[in-house]
């Protein structure tokens, strides 16, 4: 059975990367999106390639005991570098300054990876260690330096990230604040990971065995840290995406009364694909309503609208509601008049539009006003209660 401490953050990081992928494909040259994607992919690589079965397989394929160690450290350095690059882009500034800082960061961590490779090649590490390589080789020349160098790079990046996210958290709200709170917690645990590793190494250097801090406690910290960081990155995106879809659905549903009244008045050949998103359906419904109102325009009775507006205002209705109700009265009356003119004589004789048909009007308010106006006007000879 897969280790849940590895499987869960790997899957979560993969999902986070997939959620970011559409935005990157739309804007492949956006440095911020590229940094986020690089960090997520590197994070997934860290957890996947540090799992014990994969470590054993890498050692087996290369034929070099512990060859997986520098390989895993490379992934960790890539994750750290992409995190700092992400900070550089978040902080903003001139494009040239951002590019220069990004190049320095990549060069620094690239050099660090090169140093790790050199140190490993100089070290003598013949015994394969799948779980406790750092403490087992804590006193081995060159291996010791390689491990310390890796931990310094990892802890420094985590500290920078935690500091910046904490500063931001105090100045933002909503889902972004929640996301940053997750990231601060995650990077705080990543710092704890480094401290625990250093503590276990220090114990080895003094002849004491505190290996459990490295093999168990530190690993537990990073297993929790990675999902928290991934959640922090994805949460604002998911919340904003859900909010946008919910807004589209709400608008689509509330436009239904107006759509049923005028949506079929204008001939149209446009069809909505079966699997179209609710946003596309909302736009299509709005388009049909505007076309229907344009068809109705010659039948609009502006005097009727003015009287309905004055009556609503006199009754104490708020301005926006009074406008919507008056429009509803005018549109519903125009529909009835149009039905009484099947030959289209009014349209044929119309020389100009009386006013913009729905350009500056709140279609949703009118649609909702239509429901109430229709009920009130049910017994009148000229029904009032439509929308646009």
C-alpha cells in the first residue's frame, strides 16, 4: 500500500498543478504563472522521488549506492529556487529588475546543485541508506558537506517564503488571506524540518543518536507542510473560480423570466453547445434578450414607462427598482402590442429606434421585476410587467 505521507501531498500537488495549467497555456510567457507551475511540479517531484520505493529504484537503475540522494536534493533545490522566483514576481518592480533577480536566483541554486553533485562524487558512501542517509553519513567527508549545503539552501528558501507570506497576510483579506495563512503555516513547518534535521546531525557530530528527529519527526513535518503550501496556492484560484461560476449561474437563472418573454422574438441561428459552460449560456441568454428588445423597440411606449416610473417613485420604491419596474411594464406592453400586429406594420413603418434597447439597463432587475409586475397586472387590459 502506498505511503499516505507521500501519496497525499504528491496527488494534491499534481491537482494544484493541473488547476494552474489552463492559465499557463493561455499565458505561456507570464513569469508569475511559470514560477508557480515550476514550484508545484518541483514539489511533486520532491515527494515522488523521495519515496522509499523510488529511491531504491533510482539506486538500482544507476548502479550507484545512494545516487538518489543528490537527485532528490536537486528536486528540493528546484522547488526552493522556484519559490524564491515566485516571491520576486509577486513583489513586483520593473521587468528588468525582476529578470535580473530571477537570473541571480537560478544561477545561485544552479551552482548549489553543481556543488552537491561534486561533493557526492568525491564522497565514499558504499552502503545504501533508504531512510536515514543524512544521519548515517553525518560524519563522512564530503557527504557531510553535501547534506549541510542542501539543508542550508532548503531552510533559507523556506524562511524567505514564510517571511514574505506573513507580511502580505497582514494587508489582504478574503480567500487570499486564507491562502497565505496556509502557506505561512506550511513554510513554518518546512523551517521546522530543517531545524530538526540540523539537530539530528548535530547530535551525530557529538556522538549522540537522535536519528528519530530526522527519520520520523522531520519527515512528518514536511509531509504536512507540502499539502498546506499547495492548498495555500490553489485556494484563492478555486474560490474565485467557484465564485465566478456561481455568479454566472445565478445571473442565468434570474434572467429566465425575461428570456422566456422576449428571447424568442428575434430570429437566430446561434445554438449553445450541449457541454457549454454556464458562463457561455449566460452570455447567450443575454444576447437573445438584447436581440428581442431590439425587435420590440418600435413598440415601446415611453409615456407608459414614464407614468409607471412616477407611480413607483411616488410609492416609495428605490430608484433602481422603480426603473426596473417601469421597464418591465413598458416591455410587457410592447410584447402585447407586437402580438396584436402580426403583419409587422409598426416595424415596417418605424424610421428610428426610440432609445437604446437595454444597453444601459439592468436586465436581471428587470427580469425579476417582470415576475411581480405580471402578477399585479393580471387583470388589467394592458399588462404591465416585463423586463429586458
